């Protein structure tokens, strides 16, 4: 009986050791993977940002100069505003993600606005628009989204921030007016919000964020 008890104890100890080693290995693997995923998310985010604002114009850490907005008119969820600066002076803000109502689901946008109120650009982060029709908002499908670069509330005038079918200056897509109309209207709202809140956006204390939103 003592031998049997000793064998049971040894077996249990071995299983316990293997259990601890297994849990440790899983934990280490998860940590390494999580860090790599976080780095990849940050790199992808900054890659999009630098399409809107030239990297050479910025010398601050965008990921540490962030504030959060709860603005239902621009998105149902929180919006992060990343402030770009050069030698402490404001250069631009990046709103991400802004949500335009889509045909199937919200269209998540990244909107970059320079300090003077002109658009550094707009990019689509994610969408579920109809392939071959509404998906032309995607940079990989057409250059339509690039038409926002350099625009402002004065160029074109506010009453021309519409698709051509509605009397504005922006192209619509054949068979799909709803999608471009929604994106144009949403970008205009972001510009209007920026015009109202410009100084506050740059003055608010930065917040600490743990990760870049995935969209």
C-alpha cells in the first residue's frame, strides 16, 4: 500500500509539473503573440496615417497624443483623435474611426485634417458595401476616395458638399449613389466639427491608450 501511495503521489506530481509547464508555455506564447499583433496594428495604423499627413511633417508620437470623443453624429462608438505636431506646434488631427451610414453596415473612415482646416485625406478602414458598386470607395478599387485631399469647407463651398446628382461637386457611382453620398456628407460633418472644436481638440490633455482600434 505505501508503494501504491508513493506511485500515486509521484504520478500526481509529474502531472502537476507538466500542467504548470504547459500553462507557462501557453502564457508566454500568448504574450509574444499579443505583442506582435499590437505592433502590427500600430504599423498598419501609422501606414494609413502617413498617407494623409507626410511623416516628415510630424515629430511627436501620435499614439501618445490622443483624446477620445463620444460624438454620435460622427460615430456610434468612440472616436480617437490623434494629434500631429511639429516642435510642439499643431500640424493636423486624425479622426479614427468615423462612421458613415453604409448600405449594409457602417463604413469606417479615417479622416485627416490639417491645422488650417484642409483635408490631408480620407481613407476607408472597413466596409461591407456591394462589390462592383459601392465598394468603389475603397482605395484598392478606385481613386474616388483620393478626391477629398486638399478639400475644405470653403473648397468647395458648404452647399456644394454633395454628389453631382444632388447639385454638388463629388462624383457618384453608376448604380450606387447612396454610398458616396453618405461618405461625402460624413466627411463634411467632420470638417464642421473640427471648425467648431479646433482649439479644444489640441488643448485637451492626452490620454493613455493601450491599443490601436482594429477596423
